[in-house]
C-alpha cells in the first residue's frame, strides 16, 4: 500500500466495529452508548433524549438487543409509586464491559496497522 499512496504518513487506517446477528445488528458504538446512558440515567427516555434520539428509536434498539441476547440486557419497570425506569441487567453490564474491551483491542489493531502503513 505504501507504494500506492503519495505520502503514507498522512494516511491512517480507520474503521468501525459492530457485532451482527443473523437478522440484525446486535451491538455497535451507538447501541453501546445507549446502554451506557441507560445505566447512567436509569431511563430509556432520558438516555434517548441525551443522545438526541427519539424514544421510539431507542426502544426499538433496546428491544432488538433484548430479543437477540440469551437474556435481556435492559430491564424496564413501568410507572407507579416509585415511577418507571430502566436498568441494565447483569448480562447488559457484561455486554457493555465485553464490547468496551473488544473496542480497545480493535483500536490497538487499527493503530498497529497505521504504524505498519507508515513503515
């Protein structure tokens, strides 16, 4: 590749990482952020708002992840005396941790390939 590029040092390797299931994307950067915001804010609607995403879209993403996983990643509670809300299940917290670790390994790969490109 170095022979093709005019100045290889000005180029870099880049990419995005996600996990796909047989029918739909399971987890990627956007879904990871949604899970993190739900964990932080305790609500799908608050997480969606913080991401400038519609509640409907956020709910669709949560539903997709919950359906594809062995056990739900997000648990919801409807309103009442204590109000509604959402939180990550143990599986959801594990999925976040696992994907963050995968992201770090992917970033290390990208950096190594960029260094290789630069020679």
